[in-house]
């Protein structure tokens, strides 16, 4: 027989997502005593009373037939004991019948609803009623069906969007190749270059989809190494300077700190490339993009206080790190574009979500969010219409 793996709360399994805590924390409502444990205790007490009553009756019968002698009159003892036992039995049977009725109706609803879910109806919900444990079960079932419905809707939308994204470059490639084969277009470098550009679009789409699938399944693995984050930001910005110059946009990198972190440099370059490319796409000619690397948390407070001079130390000031405060690195990309509307702002990190004037595929920011969270960081966006957009993320030190 195959043995179940040993659960070690101090050892994170290799398949566990990097952005989720280990060991997993159970919700408070799941930490209470299970229903069947309480019912077992109740039936144990009831069975104990029954055993005591049974042997008491046997003792009385044996005493009545003269097999044993008891010092008390059994007629005096049997009436109060029998009355108490009958009273407890009636109460126990009433409680059992009541609990069974309170259990059976919600369980019947759950059984019918689970059959509908098995047939593909994810919109089914059950009424949360009955015993506390049954209500908790119904609540968990409704939460499960809600997630299944959302996942099914997202899957359908993703397939539709993916089909649309694949159709466009394939149509362009097919049209150019058929035109050249039919003699409508000459075999020239410009035509072949356009076909090659469409293959690059397909390749980027496939790579983005693979990264997104790995991230959502928790299989995205980071190859961490000691990395000078300031050099990484400079290299990433330098690689996009030619594109910025062609768009007439000024791009500037500001390094307030130069930390060395254990990160995946390739994945972070991908995040920076996505953020800066988005900023270039929306920045008008003559606009400006600022990429800033700074320190956040208690580390930023200490750096600022240390920059004020050594006088604080000489005066006996306490520059120690506050308890519970975490040091981190803040990297932000700020542009002077048109900004994001309040309706679109909550959805900028949703996959395949694009605003009306978006020219991308709606995957870059979703991938950036997964990569940042896999590093243990957090990403956020700040934007006002007509005031530009600022996307920043933190990395723990």
C-alpha cells in the first residue's frame, strides 16, 4: 500500500507556490470541534447511561429472584431510576430526531446542487441553514461554485481573446505569403520583414501565455541570484532608450539606493520592460518617463535620518529598526500620459483586459503582477485622468 507523505510544517514542498505562506493557515471557522466529534461524545454519554441502566436492571432482576442479596429495597430504588432514565431517553431521542431533520434537508439540497454542478451548472447555490457545521458546509459549497463560475467565465473569455489575438497575425502572414505565391506581391525584403514581424508577435504571445500558465498554476520557478538592482534598472532602461528617442519621449533613471538582492534578474527585467513599454505606449511626444529606485519601510526612515548627519548619533539618538517593521526596495515607473479612467483602474492587472485605447494584448501587467508576488513583493497603480500614471512595486530585503 502506498503511504501518504509525512506532513512537515517546517519544510515547504517544492511544488508549493512561492507567494503563499507555509504552513497554510486554516480559517477560524474550520478550527472548531467537528460536528461528528460532538455527536460522538453525546452518544458516548447516552450509551454509558444505557449500560449503567442495563446492569442496574440486571441487578434488580437478580435480587428479585434471590441470586444476589442487596441491602436496599429494590422497589424504592427502581422507580426514581427508571423515571430518570425514561426522561433522559425521551430527551435524547427528541434531540436526535431534531438534529437528523435539521441535517437531512440541507444535505438533500447539497446533494441535488452537487449533481447540477457535475452537469456543468456552476450558477447553482444552496441556502445556508441547519446546524452550524451544515451552514459552514453550505457556505463552503457556495464559495466553491462561485469560484468555479468565475473560472469558467474567465476561461471562455480567455479562449475568445486568444483566438482573436492569434487570428490577426496569422491572417497577415497568410495574406502576404499567398500574395507572393500568386504573383500579386514581389518577393522583396520588405514583405518578408513584415511576415517576420508577425512571427515575432506570435512568439511573444506564446511566451507570455506560457509564463501566465506557470504563474497561475504555482509552477513558476525563480532562479534567484545576488543581483545589483541599480545596474539591472540601468540596463533595462538603456535597452529601451532607442525606442524612447524614436517616440520623442525622455526617459530618466533615478537611483536613490543601490541594493543587492536575491532575485531572478531575468524575470525582473521582464517586469521592467513591460512597465516601461506601457509607459512609452501612452506617453505623448515630448513626454517624460521616470524610473526611480528607492528604499521603503523602516530602511527608508533610517537612511533619511542618517542622511541628516551623524549629530543624531552623538546626541544619543536611537536609530535602531522599529519592531515589526520590514525593510524593502521600491521601484516605480511614472509617466506623463493621459492617465487611466476610474472604470479601468481596478482591472489593469486582469489578464486580457484592455481599455478602449489600448494597443497591447492585455497580458503584460498580469505577468508583472505574478512575478512580483512570486518574489514576495506587491505591485500597485496610481493614476488620474490627465495627470499620468505611476506603477510601483516593492521587493523585500
